[in-house]
C-alpha cells in the first residue's frame, strides 16, 4: 500500500528489561509526541531503511535452490523542527547536572519509536513501530545568519536493536490502523512498555 504524509512520531525510553520509564521530560505519559509541546513544530521526515535484505543465493544440481536471509534491523533517518531541548537530551541518554549542563550518560538509552503515516487511498493510519533502539545525533551544522536566518534542524539516526518481545521477528512491526482488530492502546503498551497511558486516546484527537 502506498502511503501519504507524516502524521506524527512518538518516542519513549525504556530500561534494559524493556519496561517503560515515565520520563516527564517527554510528556505526562512519558511518551514524546511531535508537535504537542509549545514551539515544537513536528517531524519533517522519517526515512526508514534496511527493512529487508537481499538473500544470499545457494546453488545445487546446476540450479538456484534457495536463498539464505540475514535478519535486517532497520534504521530511521529522522529530522525534527525544533524538538524541545529537555526531551531531546532524555532521548539521547544525556544526563543533567546541577548547573544546567548535560553530558552523555554511562548507559545508552533504550528508545522505542512509532512513525505514523496513512494509506494513500484508505486514509487510515499505518504505524511503523520499533520496540528497542538507539537514537544518535551525529552532527549539528551551525552556520551564520546572512540576509535570512540560518536554521539547524534536529537531525538524528535511529538504529533499531533486538526487540524485547519474542513475537517480534526483527526490529520492526507495522500496525494497520484500519484493521478491525486494531487496538491503539494495546499497541502503545506493547511498543513503549507502559500499561497506564492516555497517549493513545490523545493521539486520536
């Protein structure tokens, strides 16, 4: 199915066992929703790569008999328009001191991610979900203003890791919001490890 647009992204942090942390810097439920906080202008792009990998061919009796496939763990190139600073630092796993400074924490943050788009003709939501991963800001290009202001967006790479649930084949699941059995609250609980959340209800408004 073709998709159109980018409706919203959601992110949360988890502990090493997959239980969600209610980090208030991300929102009252511990889940960051783009374009919800003051001066947060949303997600510009979320380009998902390495969803699948080409198999290695195996030949026998002068013919191609089968292929050997490796597990593919997708990566997402994310760009945001003014993500709140405290949310950004929490998702990157940076810790705050008592003087307003931030430094990289000892442990990497386990980050869960959902990218919401919609079907081209159905208009119903499709959710590309990642239960465990690492968010990295590799660079920040800062340049002088000239005749117009020069803005440096928040650009990240999200690398999916082994999921915490055994029923996830690799680093990603896709949820069909138009399926009759789809339950948004259960999806958020499964992805973010937070049972008690009103994010699903708020997201549907």
